[in-house]
């Protein structure tokens, strides 16, 4: 790895944005099912509580990964779309997929020393 300042580390910046597994799994849905996703579709697919999903979507929106767009004003309904920044996350998810496929035994419990 390149010599980098730990205080300004790109990996740290990325993990500050994608803070937990739900962020990764929410983004996965955009790449699997299309660039536009509705709240209820994400909730149904991921099985998240509405509060958790809402918080994660707001965080991803605030960090510039997703954009919220209204598609109906009465009643107000929105869909989420990947921004350019979000779309550039595709290769990262692909690499995680490939790595996870290469090591299926990681589902097993670790051996104790």
C-alpha cells in the first residue's frame, strides 16, 4: 500500500461513509435491481426496520452516494437513485463479491487457539 497519512487515509474516509453492513447491502440492491429503488422495495428485500432503513438512506444521501427524488406529490413518494459517486462504488462491490466467493469457508466459526 502507498505511504499515506493515517489522518487523511482514503480507506478511513470510505469507511466513515459506509459505516456498517447495511450500507453495503443497500448499495448492493441498486446494482442488482437497477439504479432506482423505492423505500418499500428495499425494506422488503432487506428485511430492515423502517427506522434503520430510513437512517441508512438519509446517511447515504447526506454523503452524496444516493439522491432522493419525488415521483408523486399526493401522497409524497420518493425513490432513491445512485449518484455518480454511488455508481463508482460498483467495482468495490464486485471485488467484495469476488473475494467472498473465493472464501466461502469464512461462514464457519473461527477455530480457538
